[in-house]
C-alpha cells in the first residue's frame, strides 16, 4: 500500500512594518504565494491597530505577538493548517518582553518564528542581543529533547560567514558580523541544527536577504544574509528545498523559505 507524501511550503519575511507593507500589495502577494505557513517579523503593530483583512486573510489563520512598545518589534504567524498549540511566553523574561517569538506546534515539529534583537544601537543592546541568544538556545534545546523536530526561522540579525555578506572585511567590527555574534551560530549548528540554505547552496555567494535602504544597496546587491530557516538534524532529511526570494519588494528584507516533505 502506497503512502501519499505531503509537501509543506514555509516562508519567513521581516516586513519592516505590517501596515506599511499592506499598502504595497502584501495581501495580493500572500494570495498568490499561498504558503502553508508564513512567519513575519518586525510587524510593528498591535492586533487592535490592524484591519480585519490582515488579521483574517482569506486562507490563513493568524497568530500575533507584540511587545508593550507600540510600533516596535512584533511577530506574526499565518497558517493554513491549525497547529496543535501556539505559545509566545516561555518563562524567560528576556525572551518574553519585546514580542519576539511565536512557537507553533505541529505533529512532526515545533516551529519557532523569531525576530532576534539588533545589537547595533549601542553596547547595551549588543549585550541584550547576546543574552537573548543564550536564553533562546537553552529554550530550543529543551524543545529538541521532547522528541519532535525543531524549525527556527526569522531575522537572526547576524551573517554567519564571509560568504553571507557582500563586504565582510569592512564589517568585521559591526554588529551583525562580530565574531562574538557569529560564535553563537557556530554553537547552535554544533548542537545538531542545520542552516538549510547553506546546505543546498554551500559555495554560492551574492545571496542576501537584507540591504541597507539608505544607501540604495539593493540595486547593487550589496547585502547581508541574516534571515534563516534552521532545522534540527532529525528533520533535515525532510527538507526538499531552501531558497531566497530577492525579487519580492516592499521591505528592506526579502522572504526566505523551505519546502518540507512528510
């Protein structure tokens, strides 16, 4: 007896403001792409500030997590298939305060939609980012022990290796490519996680997911790959494709994605 395989398409996108991108054709894009799961970061809105068309968009159910400060941070997960459970508070103050995580549990995996902090503003925010990294690693390792696969997606705000940004030498001491930030990604991957895009494109340069808008860097493709889909190794055999969508406009980031098969 043959068993039918199910394919799931997951996308992640830092939209740099859900209300701003809604004016740039976001809902039309969502309808066209119709992903099984879409994870958004930096939504910059509380749900009561949004029109019904964003909260209840056609084929998708939505889950939102916003920090106390309005117009700042925030994540949202759009799903076609209802998850078993959804959580946005985990008992770690640093992870819970700013509306940065939504976890969706499915039969075969836990999906973490995360907007990791930016450490570029000052030393205090860099310290906050590194502390967030440490707490998040503890959290996902705890979930990894539960016996399901773990998927981490979102804006990690760090490029892992020199191949992941256009000008590595000039940015060696800039937050987002500092050795201390990259060391955390090394540790995460050493604990049984895989960078899906690099697995499929190990030696390909010039693939980026963020560009500085102020300098017009996108036109010159002077960018950084700081948005990821990272999966636990036990789930890695299910990944059929990993990709970046630089043609999609509307934010200083572009979407990234994977296809899973079960």
